[in-house]
C-alpha cells in the first residue's frame, strides 16, 4: 500500500460504508471480468492442489462478492464462509451466490465467528496498516495447526488497470 496519513479506523470505515467491491463493473473479487475470473480460478486451483480434504473449514476474509469462494466451491470445497466489512458484499455473496457470509471487519473477528482450518486474505493484506493487530485477529478464528493464505496484487500491473487502488 502507499504511505498515507489515513488511520486503520478510517480505512475500516471506508470498506464498510463506501466500498466499491459490490460493483460488478468496476471491482475485482467477483470474477465478472475475464482477468479477474481467471485470477480467481487460478487461486482456487492452487489452494485445491495444497489441500486434499475438501471438508476443510475455510474463511475468506475480505471476500468482496464471493468470487473466490464460488471457485473454491467448484473445486469441491463445501465448508466455506466469507467475511466482509461491506453489508452489500455480504448480501450479494449470500443471496446471489448462495454462500455463507458474515458481516465484519478483519479487526472485529473473534471466536463467535467459528474456527477455520484455512483463513484466506486474497488482495486484502495491502489494505491493512496494522499488520500485527491483523494477525492477532486472524489467530482468533484459526484452528490450531491451521493455515493462512495471503495473496497480494502485483503493483507493477496497476498501470494497466484503470480502477487500481488509489491510482498511485
């Protein structure tokens, strides 16, 4: 992420109330354009290649409108949950994709959200200012010996994408 004077609280408020990620036209994470769809398919295939047990409890934190979860479902995973700070994203994931989704910021996670074998942060880590607090929050929902999958976008590609974050 770019150096900024914004606080994590302000970022959380933005992603809760002013998110672009529910838009099928301009956002990523839903698989509605070819590049995004291929990225999500590749990520789901990679995750599937690492975990034979398709009954693993998986949480995709910052799931947007559930595109990765949808691809994981196609790969045979059946115990999947999205978590997103935008209620609009949560509703789309639940109502249009039929995937369990909870409304919360990464920093609001606690044991009441369940415990997961795999916690995914796909294209989320670069939006976090307080990395230590984020890890402590993830620990609250991660089972003992669980795994965390973190994927960040290649910033070198931002110049090629008109809707890149902050256009910096």
